[in-house]
C-alpha cells in the first residue's frame, strides 16, 4: 500500500521516466557508452604500441645517422647492397614453404 503511494508521486514518476530515457532510449544510452569505452581502450592500446614503434624507429635513425658501420649493415641487409669486389648470394629461408611443398 505504501509502495503505491510512492509511485503516485509526480516527482518519482518523472525520475523513473528520466532514468529510463537516459539509460535505454537516449542517443547516448548506456550500451553506446560501453561500446565507446571499449573503443577507447583499444585506441589507447594501439597508441601505446605506435609510440613504442616510433621510439624504436627514432633510435634506429639516430644509430644510422651516427654510426657508419650500422648504416652499412642496414644497407646490406635491407637493400642487398654490396661492395665492388664482392659477390652477393641470397639464400632463401628454410622455414618458408611453397604451396607445392605442403601437398
């Protein structure tokens, strides 16, 4: 009996209607907010990953600019450059299998 009196109060009715509107019907309802929170967490994780990548790249760039031996090693490994009196042999990796080897 006492509960019915509470729900007859116009302020309680407006409060319940407002709560339902905000949680379920509004454009930014609770489900959208939870989805956005997951997206934010994923973006923050990718930001951290890319910041580490940028730091590693800056370190490599600094090393290449200041160390001629590192620059030569990088050119030999990445671009297969060689000196004039050298021969270059490229040996394929053993763990790379072609589709014919798999069958």
